[in-house]
C-alpha cells in the first residue's frame, strides 16, 4: 500500500456535496493517500450521507490492506446545522432541540454550525442564533470541539461564546475584521486555513500572525476551490493547502506535517 511520507488530514470538508459519479474517486484518494478526513455535515440528511461515505471508505481501506482500526479512523463524521440550512428546520426552540440534540449527542465533534449575516438572506438572524445556541449548549456540556462559520457575524459569535466557556471553538475560514480575529487568537481559538490562502493576501496576513499551535488545514471541498476560481476539488487539494501554509509560515513540508499533526493530537 503506497502511502505518502507526509501525513495529511483535512479538518473541514463536505464529502456529501460531491456528485454521485465523483464519490468512487473521492474514496480512493482518501484511502490511497491516507488522508484523515473530518466530514462536516450541514443538516440531518447530510449527516446520514456522510456516514454512508464513511462506510465506503472503510470498505475500500480494508480491501487495500488497512487494519480495521486504521480504516475506521480515516473518516470522522461530525454533525451540525449550517446557518444556510436553518430555514428548513423547526423555528420553535423546543421542537428544534428535540430534533437535533440526539444527533449532537452522537457526534464527537460539532460541525458545521454558526452564523451567516452576510450571504444568508432567507433565514432570520434570530433563528440562526437559536440553532447555534442549541449546538453550543451540547458543546459546552460535553466539552466538544465545535467548528464555527462566522461570516458577517464575527462580533456576535465572539460575544456569544463568552456564555459557553467549556465549548472548544475552532473558527472556520475566517474572513472578517482584524480586531475580532486578534480577539479570537488571544482567546486561543484554533483557525482553519485552506484553498483561500492561494488567492487572498488578507488570509495570508491572518495566517502569518496565527500561532503555529492554532493552525488547522482544510479544503472545504468540493465547493471552496471552484468558488474561488480554481479547478481542483478532489481530496488531493489538501496537499496544496499544506504547501501554501508552509510557504507563508516559512516551514518545510515535513515541519508543516509535524506541526499540524501535533495540533490534531490536542483536539
């Protein structure tokens, strides 16, 4: 089994977003390159589909010579409700809690949740906040990692997190005000960096000031790179992300792999 000497992991990706015809290739790439994959879900249906894809990866890995333990660790499926999907769910808090909390209980990490006051125009802010609070309540009670979408609501999220001190926030693809970013860093919140490093000087500037122990790699596949004008939406995109992080931070690829790998061990 040919495995890269660099150990890659993708801390935020959406396998369920791939077209059906792409899934076989996605599974093969994850297995062949031994890419540890954290599958973010955006709603209940997304969660179930990611669980199905995880089983495909396990089957492929076992056939490729992985042990059962190694195969099962390749994909971690996480549950969350993305702010753009809140509008399809109950608007009464008790009904939303009864529907969603069992899934949060099953998930060792929570992803992807948050607020979007910039792109999302259909779901009212108060409904988004209600759903975020349900997720954060579980994260706080269980001391879980919770990956947060913050677009246009960076200040609100910074304030909300004060009420959930045992939750373990990770800020996904931050692209907001400098002062809020620095506040997140001061609080020790890890930040994900991905395909956007290649395209944005402001993102590279954030990466330069981010302590090494707070950096996590992601692709946000399969939509992130095409949205920015690129073409590679395969799991192999994570290799370029590592290279981009290394270039900005002045590290070798080996150092990048070791630093990011240590960060993952702390999660």
